[in-house]
C-alpha cells in the first residue's frame, strides 16, 4: 500500500471533494491545465476549480514538495492539485478569469437596477392616478376628522397609506381604505361618463357599468403606471451597493494577479495572460465608472422623491427604498379592497 505525500498537507475531506469535482468535470489534468494557460475555461469549470483551491498554508506545503512520483503522490486528486499549482498563481488566475466571464452580466444587471430606480421615481412623481388616490386619501381623512384639529390637513406621509386597512369604520369592519376606494370610484366614474355642463344621470345598468369601469381604472391603471415602483420595492440598497463595490474590487484583484505574474518573469503563457488582462481592465474600468455614475444619479433621485413625499431628508431613512416598498404593499391592499368592493357592486 503506497502512502500519500500530501496526507500531511491537505485534509482528506478536501481531497475527496476535489476527486468528486474532477469526476463531474470529466476532464484530464492535462486538459484542465492547458485550458487554464490558454484562458479557455467556461464559467462552470472555473467555479469548480475555485472550490478546489487549497488554503495558503496547504498551497505553500504542496509547492515545497519536490517528489512528483505517481506512487508517492497517491490519488488522482493529489496529482491534479500538484499539477495545477505548477501554473503561476493558478487559483488567482481562476478567480480573475471567473470575474471576467461574469463581468458583462453583472454590469447589465446593475444598469437595469439603476434604470428601474430612476423610472420608479419618475412614475411616483408623474402618475396622475396615484396623485388622485393621494387626494382621495387626504379628502377622506379630513372628512373623518372634520370636527378635530386634524380636519384640515394639507398633506400626509406616504407610509400612512399602509395604515388605511387598520382604521375601521363605525361598524368595526369596514376599513378606511374601503371609503377611499369609494371616493375614487365616484370621482373616476363621473369623469368617464360626464357630459358637458350637465349633471350626469344614470340608469341602474349605467351606474353599475360606471362603477365597474372606475374600479378597473383604479386598479389596473395604477398598477400599470407604477410597474417599476413594484420592481424597485424588491431591491435592497445595501446589496446593490455591495455589488458595485465587488465589481470595483475585482479590477484590483486582476491588477494584483498581473503584477504577480510580471514579478516572476514573463514566460510566453504568462505574457499572453497579462496582455489579455490588461486589455480587459482598460475596458472594465471605464464601464465601472459609468456604473458608479448611474448609481449616484439613481440614489440621488430616490432621496429627492422621498423628500418630495415625506418632507424629511432621505439620509434619516434606515432603508432608502422603503418608499417603494410602502407603495407596493399599499397597491396589494388596494387590489384586495377593490376586488371586495367589486363583488359588493355586482
């Protein structure tokens, strides 16, 4: 029974995981090393290789091992690891190549996110139906508070919309949002069926049709107008910021790999690798500057729209995108109440 020279350097579990990954890849050690030198690895293979990366201590001890005898090197996983580590900074190369492979998709994702945020801000500011809804909420609230010192309010915070389902009428069942929907139906229905200089008169069938159309306009129209608001509500500002930072740090990692390869002397394979990395970095750095500019514009617009509706600095918000979440959740409540009102009116 031969002994493994790596047994003191790498954990059995690590070697077993490498062996499993090698079988899944169905590639020889020579094919993997050649592809790594030629910068010709796909995403799946690169991700698998990163999972095989040894710790710094393991890598150092393996490199110090001079005996390449197949008998002493033991299992295929150990021979594979030894061969890969002969390539200068092999796993740093893998990390750099994986970053490049995923760069375009990450950039496109971030662009789409920041464009969605910009459009969401514009939707909130310009949606006529949403403004009508806010007016209906304010009017209903003032009517309910007519004999109090809050009966002449000129504005309210947008988060108040979420409380409309909690405020109950005299019967203890009907919510304030129900009365808001009725106000929207009244105003929207009158608009749909009004005639010039005349007070509209409806037959029962016409009135039912008017209310149905008004209800559809209140739900489908508003939901369509605020489509990007709902998308923005699903985003996390911390995650987006982290993604931009990771994109920027990745360039620094590639620059470090190039520097390390140049420091040990440029053999042909390292020279090709460095040239490829330098060409990519020039393009990527320009793209990252554009992404950072888009991030700055989008976050500035989110801050402005928050202050527009709330009158408070957005920096006080623990969650900058909370305004979108509030509107999305309100639309869900509105849809539920409108369906309920629709059934009553049928």
